[in-house]
């Protein structure tokens, strides 16, 4: 992976952890999630002004992207309602790189070296093991873990579809811009039907998440989609999921969640995978 791709992907990981912490930490999870997703709109529109129109051949990928992103958001929202950030986030993000790697090698004719495969396995294993720790109250939460696992499947799905779609479109920012705009409209419609009154409170009660969370979320994934065009999707996905390290520190130091030796060991395992991925040939 080129150094610039590694740097931008790690920046995306930090931004991703930050907006997830905002969504999890808010008292009203529906309001915060709506703020993050609808907050994509101004940034996506501005981005489209500076890139060419995506090739029309990418539209089937765009439709698939919308379905998968919506599923991801609904399951993530429900996961955060009942589980800790340091429980839900690792499971969801840990499953994704393993699935993406298996699909890439099995069906997309991607060839990965043994060091790259080992790095992906270490990252995925480290993240998944974090999901086995006890939650804020000292108890395990199997329902939250199950919802997080389904969320991880959606993450793997949209990562593959968006990576391939951006390549067909010829512009990562253009492809994701249209995806973000359409997704914001779909999620706003969903909120109006399922949680009436939420959208009307968005500017007054959710302004910070709308602006800051929306910007962080849009920039994070725009960088990732750009990375998909520069390096194998499996490698970018694996490195992006090191965002759990940032999420772990946020959860412990800012949200009062538990820290134990198991979490430290799992995080160290993930870091070893990230370092190995950097130097893999």
C-alpha cells in the first residue's frame, strides 16, 4: 500500500471513531444518527462540484450501495441502543475485513501475499476478541453482539460494492457523493415515518452532530473510497478498521467504559496486524 493511502486511511479511521462516539454518546440515538447521515448533504454537494460526473455504468453499484448502507445504519443504530461502544464497534468492524478478504480472493481474483493475509487475520481477530469483553455494567451482551455481527456483514457488503463501483465510475468522490445524497434522503424518509418529530429537532437539538458528525463521517468514508481506487479493497478495509483503537480510547477516557488487560491485549494484536500490513510486500 502506498504511504499516502495508509496515511489517509488512518485519518479516516480516526474520523470514523469520532462520529461513532458522537452517535453512541448522544441521549437520543435516532436524532444523532439522523444528524450524522443528513449532515453528509452539504459536503457531498460541494464535493460533486469539483469532480466529473460518474460513468453511467456505475449506477447498479450505486443502487446496491444504498441498500447496504441503509441496512448498516439501521442495525448500527439498534446495536448502540443496547450495547457499549467498546463492545459493538469491535465486533462490527472486526468481521468486515475478514469477509472482504475472503470474497476478494475467492471471487475477485485478488492475490494477497502471506504477510497481507496474516495482517488481515490479526486485525480481524484482535477486533473480534474485543467484542468478547464485558460491558459497562460488567455483564456480557449477546444481543448487542449479534446485532453488531449483522452490522459487520453490511459493512463488508458496502465496502466491496463501493470499491468496485468507484472504479467503474472513474471517480471515488463522485460515486460516494451521489451515494451520500441519496442515502440521506432515504434515511430522512425512514425517520419521518418511524420517528415523527425527530427531523424537526435536528437543527435545534442536534446541530453539533449534524455539522461536526456529518463532516467527520463524510470525510472519513470519502477518503476510504478514494483509497479503494488506489489499493486492494481488502487491505484498505482492514487498515480502516484500526479505528477501533481510537474508539477504545474514546470509550474509556471520555465515556467511562471499562478497560482491562483483555482489551489492551486485543488492541496490541490489532496494532501488530496494522504494522505488518504496512511492511507487507
